[in-house]
C-alpha cells in the first residue's frame, strides 16, 4: 500500500499528500467535483493532492474519474478500480474483500481496530493498515503498544485525529499517514473559505514537522581551543561541559567543534520529529541537501542531514528531535 500511495493518481473524496516523505494527510472533501481553489489552499502550505470528488459515490464523467472513499462491497471496489483507483482504503476489515482487491493487483489498506484484525491483515500480505476509529480505540498510546509486537506493520490513524493530537500520532515511527476532516471542513468548502483551509494546513504542517533550534555549533582549530572555549562558556553560565568524540558541549545549546567543521563560522542544528518528512517538505520549497552527510538508523530512516550552502557563515543541518 505504501508503494502504491507514493505513485497514486487518486481521484476521490480525499486529498492525498504525496507519500515519499512519510508525511501524508487525508482530507475528506465536501465538493462534488474537483476544486482548484481547495487544491491551491492546501498546496500553498505544502500539502499536495491529486483530485477531489464526492465522498460516497463513484460516477465517471468527462475526463475525470471519481472514486469513493468507502469500499464496503465488491461492487464498490470494482467501481473504484474501473474509475482508476490505484489503492483502496476501507472503513473496516473484510478478509474476503482484501483478497479480492489484491487479486486484481490493487493495493488495499483496510480499517482495523484490534490485534486480531491486524494479524489477519498481515496474513494476507499487507504491511499497512488503517487504525480506525483511532481516538476511540486508545489513540497514540494504543498504537505505541501495538508497534512493539508488530514492528513491520505501518499504521494510518483516522477518526478523532485533530491538530491538537496530530503530533502525538506522527511522533510514532510506524505511523505513515493521518486522516482527518479538520483541514478542509465542509462548511468552509461550501463557503469558499479557502484562506481558512490554508491557515489550518499551515498549522498542521508546522505541527507535523515540529522544527526547533537544537543547538549552535562553533568551529575551532583544534581540541585545545575547543575545550578552552567550551569550558569558558560553561563557567560563565554555570553549565556542564561534556566532551564527545568530535566536540565539547556547553550545556545542550552550544557545541564547540574540535576542528573546522561545516560552515565558515559553525553550524545550526534544527530539530524535527522526522528528518525524511522535513527533507521532502523543504526540497519542495527549493532547498538542496548534502547527501554525503546523511545518517540513517537501523530501519533506514534519516536522522541527520546537512543543507547545502551557508546562511550568514553558518551551515544548517536537520537532526531528529
């Protein structure tokens, strides 16, 4: 499903942010047809889309194929596939329907709420499921508990996901997408209040990325100079001076390098909840990265990455919060 989502041309009652950065939002639309204004409101703040259509019908008209967001029967699944769906998301888990859809070569992400349903989904070859309704079934705490025994399973929580709890869901490494209606509420779409949609989108993206300044790095010519400067900063502000293999930290906010590191003067570390998401978002805004500096964890997730170039003599890098 995750691979299909990355390549999907999805015409339906949801807005699909592009998946490669693992930062995906699904937004239910109230508009009966594609709305360029709604799309523009989302794209303006970093959420991509393919198309928007009715929520529970599957008509096909002109050059636009519209796919529903609920697939409760084989008939509905056939209609969705015929209309061009690349993957299907269902509200609940029907093993026969999952098998039927997969036999047709279409990816499937069924709704699940219990470990038993998730194990059945995995037995059918799935590596991603919807967790629904998320809040009513324990929310992030429940997903965190489920992530331990099901480490190869990915989750898309929907149902009760809001701006207020979004960060707690995306903080879980196995959550690849979140579904919610708060970004594009029906009344706002009907009233053409797209500035409101843009504002909510901005808040959602900011919450998901959770950028913060972690520390500032100062370059030195050698170990002795680094220790001297770090100790001085620590003594002035009554901070601990902690040595690492490549630097000295004065508290947690100042890192004094033992050599001439990145940047003419030093570097600034920008924390984010997910480096891959942040990279994708920033790349869409024209930022370039120094691939030689990338560090990854055992799962292949990026944890550290420098941006190309300098700002005011300082290099900037992303680091996982």
